[in-house]
C-alpha cells in the first residue's frame, strides 16, 4: 500500500516511516510534486490536520494523512499549542524554545504535554487519531537528538529529554507514536 504523508519535514517522514513498517510505502508531499504552502488556519490540531489531508486528497486525488502536533504548557494557558511551529514569530526552534523558557521564568508549574492529531483520508472518508504524552519543561536545553522542542521536554516517568533519547526509544512513547499506533491498527484492520 502507498500512502501520502502530507509533510515535507524529513525528520517527521523518517520517524513515521520507521513506525509504520515495510508494508506501507510512505510518500512525502515532495514525492508527489506538491510544493504548495498548504493552509493551516484552524484553531485546533484536528482542524489543521484535516485542512492538510483534505487539500492533498482534493488536489492530488490520493489517499493521504496529515498530522498537526504541538506543545501545550499549563502555566502558559496551553501555549504554544497550534502555534508551536512558529511561536516566536519564526519557524526557528531555537527562538521558539528560548521564548518558552523566558515565559516560564519564575514559574514552578512546568507541566506540559505534546499532542498529535492525525487526519486520514482513505477512499474519500476522513478518520481522526490522537495521541499525547505528559511531561515537564526543563529549565534549559539538554540533548541534541530529535527536533523542535525535544531538548526542553522530559516525558513523565523519565529523567532525560526527548532530545537525549534514541529515535527508537522516543518512537515507542511519543505523542506521534501513540497516534500512529491507532492509525496503523486502523490501516491493518482493512
């Protein structure tokens, strides 16, 4: 089976291909020639994921899935949330992490969660899958693996950040892994 993952983030595509296994060939937006800037104007992860998958299905007539993920921090009222990728006004994750750490200065409540919502369009029908992982925001960056906010997020039950974990370890417990498990179960039940 071939399935388009509505992303050109190579880190995400590799992470998801490792999770999805060999039975499904994953294609990126680049692989299908989609160079469009797909709108993400929703107020929720589900709205944004749905916008992306519907766009690809409508314009390229192919089964696909899209995700929207982000970091929600309790002490910041759920920010950065759907604005996680450009929280600082740019897509520079160093700037985004700096802004999070700055806004948490002096705050003792550092509870946070990563969330992912996947929208799958298969044979014209849309299905949603969600995953999340609770954790804490650190005082400073730690680790060099992963991407995004990984260096400042320590998942519940661990004493190292996502950026200090191997890809295999992170892929077993992450928000995206949990949502992907649900997606894969659904695809394999067909």
